[in-house]
């Protein structure tokens, strides 16, 4: 087994969201994958496996410290980058098909960026009063700043609080703890050097609130909602990570056929580390 370390969605190397990618992970079971994920300490670690779907180029299992995810954004781009860098050749030139818990996810190489097709939302609609109160508690956003509060779940159970401004997003002070499975994101217009400012919070295996540096799945869910509701058109750039020391840029666009693509740069930080049997 070989471990690569990659950086996803950064405006430059070491400015995005780190990811561990384990190649040839067939000998690992889910418990071993989770142990390694927790040891590495990143928000996610991925494990490359042979595909079971005849249309897929590879299969990936995605873990975070509290368990396994059916889909996640920065792991999708980071895994694709590592697979290509290790000599992976897609069945169709320019298009990589990833098999994961939500099924097949298409990834394209577009200049210096990799972009994945945003999966459909599995839950939409407004938050209930109780859900909104808890999302406000977790994120620390001001109720007065909330313009909209909706579900944008696409694997992770993201809840979106759309705030009145980027300044309100950056001013939020998140809580210390929340139930495992909590996924709350903030988005507000007017970011410096971008169109939207984004922050995303999740609970780890001990119920501690963590702020993700740059979050592909939340940006994907938010993009689906923003384009569908007419709050965005064509394309936009989201900035994320300022409060964690990162400097992320997420490129979101909608094609004429309605497909929504979430893109960013991916940089290899270290490659080829041998892992012992586990």
C-alpha cells in the first residue's frame, strides 16, 4: 500500500484542504481504514480500490474521523488527482468516472483545475424552527443575519445558512460541541477576491466541532441551491478557509444542460510513502 498526501482547492500549494490517499487498499477492512483516518488527523482520507461498476475507472471509500461517507468533494478531486498521477488512464479521454457510495461521479480535467459534477440533492427544503435554532447554535451565526436556511444534503447532511454578507460569515463564532453527524455551512455574498464567502462545520468522533478548511460537498450542495433559485448564474468563485489559516478557492459553474461543476486546483505534497500491513 502506498500513501500520497495532496492539497485540494488551495489558491496555491499548502493553502487548501489536505487529504491522504491510499492506493491498492484491498487488504484493508473498514475498521483499519477508520483507524488510519483518525491517525492521520485530516478531515478525510480515501482508499482506492478496483471498481465494481463496469463504467467506473476506480472505486473509492471515503472516511472521516467519525466514520465513512458516501460522497465528499475534496476527497473526490484529490483521489482523482492521485489516481491519474499514479498512471491511471480513464476509459474515456478527459473524463474520469469515480465509483463511491452515492454511485458514479464524473470528474473532468479543465486546464489547471479538476472539476466534479455535483450530485443531486437528497434532501431539500427549509429547516424547521428546531433545526434552525441548532444550526445557529452550532455555527454561531446571528439569527438577524440569516436570509435563508435550507437543507442541501448530497451525501453529508449539509444545512445551509445563507447570511446577508461575507462579513457576517466571518464573524460567526462556532460552538465547541455538537452531535455526531452535524454538518452546517454558512455562505454570504461579497467575499474579498471572490463572489461568496463560505465556512463549514462538522462534528468529529468525539462530538467536537471542527471547521473544515475547504469543503467540496458543501460548496456543491450550496451551488445546486444557488443556481436553482436564481441567486447565481453562469459561474462564481467561493472563498473558504480564512478562519482556519487556509486560502481556498472553489470554482462553481452551471452548463447549458443544467450540469453543475465544482472545481479547484490539486497539488501533490508528498507521494509514494509505503504503509505497513494493518
